[in-house]
C-alpha cells in the first residue's frame, strides 16, 4: 500500500518533501495520507479537524 504526503498529495517515495515537512509543523494536513484525496479541513482556536470521505477524520 502506498503512502502519500499529507501536504502535497504526492507519493512519499517520489520527490523531495523538505518543504512539506516544514509546513507539517505549522499547518493541518490537506491530503489523505492513505488515498491522496483532498480533505475537508476546519481550523479552530482549539485545534483542527481534517476529514477524508473514505478514511474518516483526523484531529490535531
């Protein structure tokens, strides 16, 4: 099973994800790491939620 970058949606094995790693520290995920679908993201003062239509919700 492939893993995808949750910031750019590309395969983790392809390319350099240095900028993505820097963004991960500041931003919620934008793409599902399991299927690379764009997630619905909601940011609140208390944290964030990101929902994939196939794989459910993540919180941070």
